[in-house]
């Protein structure tokens, strides 16, 4: 298992990786166990359609596979002369068959602890090994589906202004990426989005000449790396062939494993460690990416998610296309991407950015400086809900619904003092645009508290919006559907005494019903699981 903060071990180990391990990943098709999937009561069409995941209660021979998994774990450790960490289990690559007909349905990774006991490996046949060749094919297929992304995502050479503002390292990274002739375009986008791209639980984001890999599900294969003549057990299943395929196709300067997502807790495996580590190459400070003519810093080892929210690209574009040039409030702003793209396009004149994380605000400050917008952003470190409640309380004695003090009025009052004074004046005024993008709940038990907080945030935002202002809410958990989000916002607007009309909305599923971006698709077969949703309301 990886040990936190031991980047030297991981980096050196992957540099000296045994190519045989990367190519074969310990999977032998001829001895692959069989998973018997119960299909009783399913129609003919449903019987032919293998879902992206299989629950434990659907597996007829679950007990037998559980025993095989325990045996495989012991044999894997003994065969390599290392002790298997307590509580860990070796995964099984299995052939999935219909329990009644015996028909082959596909291949999957089996692990007995999670509720989802098996995750399907799309396109892997009964005779094909799980190795670098298979992963390479998945990468190529995913890249082909992303050819329609914006030019700044697929062609990362920075514009002259951005290159001048960003560090020299960013320009060098972009130039190196542009020079490489590979089948998979280097750039700024999500290359792999889990089950939707045939690699369950795996997310791969590209940042020019750096790659960030996130593994959300359990699947442990004992691969070994050498450091000071010692064997260090580590790496999630698929890591070795995945990293090898990425290095072969993209030749990245750095590869990062971001296995610190709270979603990994859903695997119910206490032996899964949480870590963020550099496994290949070097990282020299922050990475820089480009979007809509703006450049943004990314901390690949510490920023939320994989380092950047690519799935918000279309939501940011929608806000940037608004007209009016008024005042903006950016709650849970992270690196202020919503604000900076809106300021660049003229959708906003100035913005107040609120976040509790000092690291996020440092990124926002760096982004503002790189884009020449320091005077238009006011950064405030605070809990978003508490900040909003304080603002509503402060504004109540001075503003009425009949004659609100609009952001435009505040801007005019502060015009004599310049952009910085306008940004500061926005704190004491209503806003024309408010964006709410809260951290999502990572498990079902946290949803009630989250929805209650979101309701309070949206209600406070409705009170702080000027007439005709836009409220943009982003919700990125897997537990709340678009209809539920709309109901929360309806209740919030009602509680605030405002009327709202749906101005624009988009579900976070590109291939199913609209989706946020081309590089974050969702498998059509996972309709019961929500994704990222964003809604824009215009309030009167």
C-alpha cells in the first residue's frame, strides 16, 4: 500500500517498473473465475444488456468468489515474498455469465466488500488479458470522443497575453505539448471519465504536459516497486498498465495519483489509504491551464478533485456569456474561475469571491494576478453560509424590495474611486450574478444536511440579488437529481419572497440528457445515478 508523503519511493519505483507487470497486470484469461449473474425476471433486452456495475445480491456464486478472493490475496503475497497488509484483499478479474443460460456477458473486476461487488471492464473479452494493450485501446477510444472540445482544451499553446502573464514554465509546457505528435491530444481536458469510458472508477485529467489520475473504487493488485533494496507494496489495480499506456501515448513530464477523494469511503474497505502523490516525473510548482482566454493555476497535489473542475466548463461559459457588466458574488469560489471568465467577457464588472480555504484563495489571487484582474476581485475567507447570513442581516435595514440598492447603483457610487473601490462597494450592495458551487456530499447520510445548507444559501442569495439578477447553482453529487435541485431552489425563492422563472438549465450528463462538457460523459445505463447539475435562474 502506498505510504503518504513518500513521493520519492513512488516516483523511483514507477520509473523502474517491471514492464511485464504493466503489460499483464496479473490477469490470466484462461484461469479467470466465472461470476454468475442472476437475471431472473429480466426481459430479453435487459438480459443482453450488462450494466456498468453489479451488486452483491445479484451474484449467484458470491460466496465462492469471496473465498477465491481471500485465497488469491494470500497467494499473491506469498508468491512475492511479502506480507499482505492486514485487511487487504486482492481483486479478481472475472468473466460474467448469465446464471441460467451460461451465456458470456462480459468481464469485470470483483471485490467482495463494497455494495457494488463487480465493475464491468467494457470491451474486454473472455480471451483478452487485462493489460496495457487493453488500456491503450480505451484511451484511444476516449480521445476520439473528445475531438469536438474547444480549441483551448485540445490545443494548449497559450495565447500571447496568457503566456506573458503565466510563468515561463507554463509556456514551456504548452510548447512541449504542441510539438508532440500523438494520437491522443495533449491539452486541458478529462480524458477518462470512469465507467463512461470503459475504465470503472478511473478518472484521468490532462493538464498540458502533466497528468492527474484518480481512482475512486477498490481494486488492489500487488505491484511492487524497489526503493533502497526494499519491496514496497502499492498501486490500485489498473494503475500500472494505465500509467504505462499514458506515458507511451503522451510522454508527460509528470504523473500524479490523486487517491484522496472521500468517495473512496463508499468502498467500505478500511485498508484503502488516502493519498496524493507524484509517481512519475517532476512538478515545478503550480501547473497553468487556459480556458476562454484566461489562465489559471492548478495545484495538482492539493487542489480538490483532480486539481481542476473540467465538468464546469459549460457552466462557466454560460455565465461568461451574460450581458450587463454588473456585480458578481462567487461562493465557494475555489480559484475564482467563474469570476475571472465573467470579468474577461464583460459579464461582470467586479466580483466578491468567498471561500473558507486559504489555499483556494491563494490560487484565486494568483489567477487574478496572471489575468490582470487584481483590482476587480475582492477575496474574502469565510464560511459561505455564515457570510451570506451576515450580509442579509446587514442589508435588511437599508434595502427594501420596492427600492433595492442594486449593484449598478453601488458601482456608480464607487466609480470615482476605481475598480478596487467598486469591488469593495459590492460587499455592501446587491448583486447582479450570484454563483453557488458548494462541495458535494460524498455519501447518502450527508445529503439532508447538505440540502438544508443549500436551501439556506439559495434563499439568502435570492435576498441579495438585484431585480433581474441571475442565480447560478452548481450541484455535483451523485445523490441529487435535477428535479430535486429545482425543488430546493423553488423552496428557496419562495422563502425569500421572490418569484423565479427558469432561465437556463443543463443536466450534468452529456450523453444521457445534456451534460456539462463533452469530456465528462455519463453511461446511459447508469440513469439512477445523478451527476453534476447546474441551474441558472433569473429573479424578479
